[in-house]
């Protein structure tokens, strides 16, 4: 065997390796970040819900429409700010598309009774048949 072929065979045997430790650390860091932030993204607007007995509510799989009234009295439709007149038009459109559309009304417990009732009256005015007031379990 010549000297040249011995050098080639020794060079061919060495393989390049990549250290995967830092990539695995980064992957777990991203995983933990997403686990922590996903519940906050689902809820959207933070409101202190009143306590009460809860029953089964329509879930997002049933395409429920969520109306939220925060502590300052601002109204949100599926986490997007909306005015009362626009809310009425949007609800009427959704009821025309699906008469059994479920509507969940989330109101901050520090609101006055009238602020939440204005939204509930609007929901009834739009002829929504399935509506629920969202509370937290005692």
C-alpha cells in the first residue's frame, strides 16, 4: 500500500460532528415559552369574572362568539374592540348565517349591573337563542 492511499484512508475515516446540545436547549426554551404564553393568548382580555355556579358552556369548537366587557366598560367581540352599534350589526350578520350561534357574555365583576345588561339586551334584540353569562366556579 502506498503512502498516499494510507493518508486518504485516514482522512476518510474522520467524520465531522455537530454538537446538538445548544440546539436542544433552544428547543426546550421555545417549548416552555409557548406553554406559558398560550393560555394568555386564548383568554385575550383579562376580566375578573363573578363567582357562580357554572354549567357546560359552548366551546371554541362550537364556534361560540364571545362578547367581553372590561372594567372600564369597553366592549370586545372575540378579543377585538368594537362599538355598540357595530356589535349589533355583527351579531345580526352572525345570526343570519347561523340561527343557533352561541354567544358568551363575559363581564368584569366590578361593572355596574346596567353595563352588562346593555349588552344582554342587545344580544336579545339580535334574536340570539343561545346566550350564556360566563362566571368562574365558586
